[in-house]
């Protein structure tokens, strides 16, 4: 029995040696060197004897799979501006761009990150009301400034009227006169 075990062991070692000391080698082809294997806006990842594609940030594959390959597939732009909640937030304008989006504030609002903020920049975009009444000469003398979200109005003080006859107005060009 012991001799039989040694023979089996010797046979297995012979098999192992032929596997370990094999001189055959395989060379993997990098399919990603061909820039047409993946669609536009996709990244190619080479694997052993194969490859796969993934869409870049801001794009979704037409077949819905994260990793894919094959003819006829595309990476389609995500319209972040049509999503809910809005990508740019309240009091802003969102403009969709390929793979990203751009945010700007509505008139009367400003952002600490500045207008024309894109999703590839750091930080979060938000618009805050501009207090136009902080400017001392926004309204003429004898009028009081009232700030409103995104705007303001000048209201004539008691005993005064604007040149247009309105008690409330906005913008330059109005002069006040005393009512007698």
C-alpha cells in the first residue's frame, strides 16, 4: 500500500512539474488600443483576453449597464437640468452641457461661487438675494428703499411724489418733488 501511495504521489508531481515548467506563454492583446471599440464619451478598460466600456461622468449607456461592450451602444448625455430637485437650486438658471451643466443666478440674486458655475468645479452652487437697499444711492432723497427677493422698490416718503406720479418705483431716473 505504501508503494502505491508513493507511485501516485510521483505521478502527481510529474503532472505538477509539467505545469510549472511549461514554456508556453500567452500574450494578451490590449483591445483598448483601438479607440473605436468603445463609443464616444466612454472609457475603455482592458482585461485579460477582453475589455469593457464605461460611460464617463454625466453620461448613461444606451443599454443601461454600467460595464458593457459591443456594437451599436452609445453613451447618452444626462440632462441634469430636467431632474428634480433642480441641479442649480432655486432662483437660478440651469443650462445643460455635454456631460455637465452650468448654473447662473437670476437677476437680483448672486452666488458666492460666481455665475457660470459648472458641475466640474468644486463646491455647491446656490443663489442668495442681493440687498439692493444696501447701496445708499439706490433710491433718491426723500424715498425709502424696500428690499424684496430678487428686486427692490423705492417708496416716496410722506409729503413727496415721484416725477411719474407713482408712489412706488424702481430704478434711476425718478425725481421727487414735494406735494404742496
